């Protein structure tokens, strides 16, 4: 074995790029080698990150020797800060070469813009300097250079010219003409502009952008703050910070990185699909600027950038005339055409937009036509591939409320007449449409055939809603709306001579789908997901059982009943009713076992494996570990046999990793810690790969985080609390991202509360009490809200009490006994409230202990006061 590692190897170690065995080997070496320890400290101190980030990165270095590393490194960084003013904003005025920086004009993601005076020519300029946080990152330095290069190549009166590109010591900057009139963003702070003025301003901006396009440059970050206004009111385009050469293959963006400003960003850019970014992306941004000018607000705004990006991709903007009634209809049409989600639906070029704006300003008819209701709905569906896969009429699928009327209401019309009136038919009220349907039904011999056609469409929709769309967590709200509409339509056609069992089967399937959606989030009334889903699951189970009572050999109904019981079992597990969960898992297992023996279909085998995993897990938690192991082993053997089947590997890989993680749980309960770690690491590796392959699949991200949590629990049992905390931090980071993407999802917030719980527990064990208190408070805040909206959930009450007891322990260690007493008092209140609401006495046994601790805290506080 060599004496010391190279700098490159040490750098890879810090970046986490080494295999696990190499990492362990290096950590052992660092325990003993002072030379390599110094090299690591040097690498960290020379980090291009902000000082606090460099210090934070030191925590990735394991081993006893690094206990003082953070302090040593912090001292080094503080010395750097004192001797290197680049780490802080220089006090103004500040000399930079021949430029004297006078004041800050604005800030962006790339850099800070100063008003500066150029000494040699004695003129005011705008100087843009890259942020310190960007220095040392190659992609950002390159982007800065491209900005200057692209803008400098464009000579147009509507584009702010570049004067100079320079580098003084570590400072990288360029200068451009100083425009004294402020920005369009500042102008819009006082409200929307008159429509004609807005159109004239956009026309000038569009001419400048068209010139850039003709010279091979796409701006990619057009927004009001990048439009400077001259003293005479003329706009000029600045800041080509994200500029891209149209024909260049050399795009400096990282794959999937989202660059730009969310509110003005086209959907293709918001999704990080930079191969699709084109001149039509700039055209979209021009439409967003026009929208802001005429309405006084951007087309899309969320509470944070992530929500804004979601709206950009999935929502349509509010029509401008709904916000400002005086906006001309033609200008609204121009705006919305620019903002079309699909680039192909926008104007074909900025040059065409210029022509259209000229038509509007001269009072001539514009060429674009307002989107009809039909076009809006079909385009909405086109943006949702899961819906288009249904293979039915787009209008029929989306406008479920009038699906029957479209079949029946048009029967009295001739074909040519129908073509003339179809657009009006699409916007009639549902009541009127249904009245027309009833009249047509009486008059037409084809009515029954059309009813069957409508039923087939609804069944096809249900299949897709329960399969394709069910797999997309971001589409669940749409799924819920469509499922409710399906139920409404089923009620409507139930009396139209359709076999009642066929109606009942579809109603049960739709109700099961609604239960699945409700299980993930609160409903409109604020009720908890588990409360609503329990009711819906039981309704669907009752319907399937009624159906099987009349048709016991219906395989689809048998499978659906098994799925409903499996899903309800998971809901009961979350609620803390393990016996009910066990019963429903077993029922599902027996149903699927019979079906698999009859059909031997791989799909049925997969469902059976899922049920075996769930049943094995619940047995494990109930203490029947020998039988639990049998079911988990059956599941993994069955899944291994399915890995080469025609089943989508995305599904089998997920289930396989899941059962590996649960086998890790089993070995942990058996105190066979080496075997437990083996299975946890295998599951973690598989979920890591799946999370990378399917970055938008929340379930995979969630399970990836859970494997870190389990590794933390295991490592904490082995008394390595520092290593356990590192695992918990990984879990916490993943869960925070998941909750940020779906803040209304109670299940994700529930998981996040466990991340905080583990952080509080491990920091308490490490005697880092302030850190423990921060995590405890965050976890308690989440659990209080979940208990409030789900007052019947036993498990959530138990876990809230657990965190309150943890917080009480922290307070007692800090000798803050009154607050500790308050924690125990709240525990007692939670217990009493739950008992009164549910009649469940399971929490009662904790009361004597809680009361004794409350009394003890009061006594300790009294002793403390007496001693003082």
C-alpha cells in the first residue's frame, strides 16, 4: 500500500466520487497521516465556495482527526476574508483598474451591476461584475464570457452596446453604455401601461431581438428588468447572460439545469430541455413581457420558483381581459399566441410578431384568431401525455361534463350543420346539454348505440386513470377531478339500459381511484387524506364485494377487490391500526393467490409479490418475525423471477429494491446488524440509480431517502452517532425537496417529520442540544398540524407525543424546567383529546408516567429557584 494519496485522489474523496471500499481505506489512512490531513485542509480552504460552504464541506470528512477540522478551517477562512476583500462587497467608491465603482444599479443571478466612471474617457458606464459565488465555477465563468461576446457582436440601436471586457486580478467584468432612464421593471411597479404604449414598447424590443436572431443569437433571459428605458422612453435590450449561438453545439448549460427567470420562461426552457430552446423561446418571453405590461403582473407567479416553474409548464395564463377589461381583444390574442405552450403554436418568428404588432397599431385586422374553447381544451390535453394515451376523442375525454350531450345532442343535425355549430355546442351549459340529450334519446333509434359508446369511453378513461395517470404524482389533482366527473356521468347514464353490474364495476373502480388520490393529500374541506380515503376505500370494497356476490367468477372484480384491500391495508398501517392492516393484506393475498394459480400471468405474480411484501412487513411489526421472513423471502424470490419477464422493469426494479430494504429491517429487528447493513446498502444503491433515472418519480425519491434513514437508525444502534447523523442529513435533504414539490401532500410531510425526529434524537445523543432543539421544533410543528387535521389517527398522536418527550428531554438537559413541564402537559392534553374523540384507550397507559415527569419537572424548577 502506498504511503500517501495524490491530491487528485484526495479531491475525489472530498467529492464523494470514490467507491465505498476506497473511501473506507482512505478514512483509515487519514486517521494516522498528518501530511494527508494537511492536504485535505488545504483543498477545503482553497474551495471556490463561499467560506461558510467550505467549512460545511469539512463535515464530509470522517474520522477522529477531523473533530477540530471545522474550527481550524473556519479560522483559516476568516483570515482569508480579512485579507481578500473579494469575499465581501467592496465599500463604495471602489477602484477597479481604470474604473471607479460608484453605486449598485441592480443584481441578478450572474452578477452585480454598478454605475461606474471610466477615468480615461471620463464617462459614466454600467459595469457588470460576476458574483463571488460564481468565481471558480467554469460553467459560470464561461457564461459570463459568452454574455459579453454575444452582446458585443450586436450593433443595433435597440441593444445596449458593450464597451469593454476586462479582468483585474480575480475580478471579471464588462462595461456597457449607461442608460439613465431605469428599467421596464421599475416602470411597471406603478401598474399596467396603456395598451397602445405597451404594444409600441414591445414592437421596439421585438425589432432588437429579431436583429439578434438574424445574427445567430438567442437571448434566453428576456424580462422587464433586462429592458432599459432611455430618457425619451425608448426601450433597449441588455444582459445577454444566457445567450446562445443558434447554430452552436457548444451550450454551456448542464444537462437538465434550469436557467433563466421563471415568470418569463417558456415551458421548454422551464423543463431544462435546452435542445428545444430556439428563437421561439425568445418569442414566448416577449409575450410574457407584453402580458406584464398590459395586466400589471407576469403571466405566472408562484410562492417560490419551483411553483412558478410548475405553473409555466402545466397551467394556462389568466386571459388578460379578465384582469384588465380595457385591453383590446386583438392585443389579448397576440399576447396569448406568443404564450402558447407548444412552440409550433406560437408565431413562426419574431418577424411575424413585428408584422402583427404593426397591424394592431395601425388599426388593421390581425391575422391571429382567438383560441376557441375546443382549441384550448385540446391543447391542454396535448400537454398531458398520460391523458392523450387514452385513445379516445380529446374533446370527449376532457369535457366529461358534456360527453353524453355531444353524443346525443347532435343526432338531430345533419353532418354539415353539425360542423357549423360544433363550437357553440362545446360551451353550452351541462344542464342544457343533458336536456338536449334526453330529447335526442327519445327521437333517435341510435340512442342506445351511442350510450354504449359513451360507456366504453368512460371505461377506457377509468383504465387510464387507474394505470397511466396513477403513476404520475404531479397529475393527481387532475386525476381526482376527472374521476369525480366519471362518477357523475355514470350516475347520468345509469338509467339508459346499461347492465347495472357494468355500471357498478365502473363506479367501484372510480371510487377506488378517488381513495388513492385522497390518501395522498387533504380534500377541499380540509379533512385529512387518511380520514377521507378510509371512507372511500370501504365504499369501493363494499361495491366490489356486492358485485362478486352476483358474479363470483369475475376476475377483474376479484383483482380490483384485492387491490382495494391492499391499498386500504396500507392506509390502516399509516393510521396505526396494525391488526386491521394485517387482515386486509391477508384477504388481498388470498384473492391474488387464487387468481395467479388460475391465470399464471406475470402481472398477477407482481401483485402477489407486493402483497407478500406488505403482509411480511406487518407481521414483522406485530412481532411474528419467523413467518414475516417467510413472506419476505417468497416476495424476493418471486420478484427475481419477474426481472426477466415482459413486466415493465421500472415497476419490478422498484418492488425489488423495496423488499431488500424491508429485509434490512427484519435483520435489524433480529439484531443481525451486518446482514441488515448489507440489505440496506443494496437497496440504497438500487434506489439511487432509480432516483437518477426517474428524477420526477416522487415515490422513488422518497424510498431513496428512506434507505438513508434506515442506515442512520442502524448506525445509531451501533453507537456511531456522527455517521448516523450524516445519513439522516441525506434523508432530510431529499425529503425537503419532495415536500417543496408537493407541499399539500400530508404523506410526504409525515415522512419529513421523521427526518426531523431522527435529527433531533441523534443531536441529543451527541449532546448538541441547540441543533436538537431546532429539529424537534420543526418536527413538532408538522405533527401538530397533521394531528389537527386527522384527529382519529392513532399513530400520528403517538409520534407527536414522542417528539414532545424528546423536546422535554432537551429542555431538562438545558435546565429549562418550566418548558419541559409544558411539553409533558401537552402530551397529556393530546392523550386526553384523542381518547375523548375516538374512545380509544391505547394512549391511557402513558398517562401515569407523563404525570410523574410533569411533577418532577415542577419540583426541579422549584429546587432551582430555591438554590438561587
